[in-house]
């Protein structure tokens, strides 16, 4: 018997609907009949994209964005990413849409590196992480105030460990994406 055999959802109520996300109170029944409540943030899911471009030294650079994040009250260095907020849109299409919005590029090639839950202890957000290569310049199409103010930075893949060690790079999706991209490209 697995741990999930001991639990089942018996009810759910939406407590707050905040546009693209909501908060639900979920009623759970344990195998022994005991019932309890848990709160879950419902999220449409996301894509994360690690855009890679060759540098003049023969290595590879990632195109990252530096943007202000209200939850931290600071500017963070991150890979391009975004919500899966267009119903029925395949994750790869969302990935290229986000690349155009945030850095003004379209990927000729997208490789799915992994999929993951961001914070499964309280949120159902599910993320698709892509490596983007064969980049073609497009017109940047920022759709939010934060995107319009963000800057694009070219970062050599061989500096990622140092950026993590100095806390210049603290965003989990970006760390996961950059480390996996470096491994996929054989730069590790």
C-alpha cells in the first residue's frame, strides 16, 4: 500500500479567486476515517525557458532577465518564464510566446529538459522546463509593466556556479534550468 492509498479528497471549496490563481480549502479523508482540511493554491501551470546562444570564446551564454518581483521586493536574475494562461496552448508554444515577450527571440529548437511541481506542499503549479537554441531575433512584445522594465543579460554558462555561490542567482526555476541546460549541452 502506498501513502496515497491512505488519503482521498472528499470535498473542495474555493475560498478566494484572484484571477489566474485561486485558493481552495480541500477536505481530505485518511484511511482511518479521520477527516481534515488543507489549503491549496490552484495555478494554471508555467513554462521555463533557458535560451542559449554561442559566445565569441566558443562557449555558450544564457540570455537571462533581471526583473522586479513584488513578492521579494527586489530585482531577481532569472531565466524567461511565464504562466500557461492560454487555454489549450501547448507548453512549447507558450515557451516561444514567453521568449518573444521577455527577450525578443523565437527558438528554432526547443528541448523539454524536465517537468516539476514548484511547491507541492501548498500549490498545484506544474512547470515545463525547456532548453531553447537556434534563436532568431524578433520584436520584443512585453505585455506587463514588469516585462517592459526588465533588462536582458547575457551570462556565460561557466559562471553559473559562481552566481549561485554569491547569491546573485537565487531563483529556483532558474537554477534548475541552468544546471540542467549545462548538463544537456555537455558543459559540466
